[in-house]
C-alpha cells in the first residue's frame, strides 16, 4: 500500500512539473518594421510603487507605467543587485503593444550607460 501511494505521489509531482508554462523564455527579436520605443524600465512594485505582489518588470511609456509581459525581471541580471531593477531605473529600447494595461514585449534591450 505504501509503495502504491508513493508511486501515485511521484506520478502527480512529475505530471505537475511538466505542466508549467515556459512561454516567457522565448527569444525576443528586433523587427525593423515595428515601432521602437525608448523607455524607462525598472521594478514596478519597488520603484514605481505599482500594486502587485513580488518584483515585476515595468516600463514608463508616455508618462504611464505598465507591467511588462514577455520578459522577466530576472532575465536582465539580479534585480536586487545595487544596480538591479529593484534599486535603479534604467533606459531600454523595446517593441511590442499595450494590451489591457500591460505591455506585451516582442523585443527588449537595455541601453548601456556610456563608460568614462
């Protein structure tokens, strides 16, 4: 009986782990035909004080803040580093569209600070 329950539990765990969505890991590709925006990017909850649980990438476009879908805050370095998104606002170039008050990104590139 114990072996049966243990086997059933293992099957449930394996099935659940295979059902996770990995669509945020797709490659973001620059499209020369799409509009490119230069925006501020940071953690929406830490820096822009947007409502939400946890740290999530957000941008400021035309004076309005939007959470970003299609790339993750940790895809661009440690968000909690001294210069990470939770502690700094960075410049970025991106492409995509606004859908239901969220920015669906198809391309995202941080603009590097000039070196002295």
